[in-house]
């Protein structure tokens, strides 16, 4: 389990041999190191905040959102997602802009508001941020591996084609 703390981009975390509680413990250690316990967690000098929901621990919700995916939209049911979880340690690497090549970083006006995308074209990985309206900060909405042959990648290319002139 502690070996996952030594993994670097673009290695995948080893989670398959663990029980659910061991897996969550390993992921929590990475989450706490890179995100929850990182007072400098920011993108382009803008602080990154978790989204919040009333009556729920913000960091716990944040952790769950980064390691699960929606399986039933009608009831907002989420289940563990191996693909997201194995790449949890990639978030910090990307928001610190350590990878320079084959990256697309852009903002797009979406129906629900402006979204800023950090898209790793080599690894087919995307992080989505939302600029806060009244502050020079972001919400981290999600981060995930683009699955499927070309459909998801084409979707990202279409978003990139609609990008705003300025990164928000």
C-alpha cells in the first residue's frame, strides 16, 4: 500500500490486490498528500477548491467524486471507478503543469458556465475546473480517463475548437 505513494506520472496506482478498505486507505493517503493537505493546490496561481454540498463533508465529497463515477443519473448514484482512481496522483502533476508536451489547456463556454480543461493528449486524461465567479480561484469539478476509441477524444477536440480566446 505505501508503494502507491511512490508512484509518479504516468504510472498507474496498484489497487487490484487490495480489499475495499485497503484500497480506500491507499487512495486517501494520496488524496491527503496531493490535494486535501496541500495548501498550495492551485492552477496558474489560482487556488483550487472542492465543490461543496450542504450537509456533507467537503473533502469527503471531493474524494468520492474523484474516485467514483455516476452509474445511475436519475438518483445520482456513484460507484468506485478503477480508471479514475488509478490516476488520482496525476491531478497534482497536471495542475502544476509539469507536463509540457501534447497538452491542451483551454476554457469553453458550456451551458452550465465556463469550464477550463487540462487535457493530456498522450494519456487521454482530462481535468475540468470551473472558475469561481467572484474570486480568482477555481472549483475542481472532476478528473478522468477518456474511455472509448475515438468518441471521447473527438468530443475534446470539438470543445477545443470552441475554446475562448483567453483562459478563464
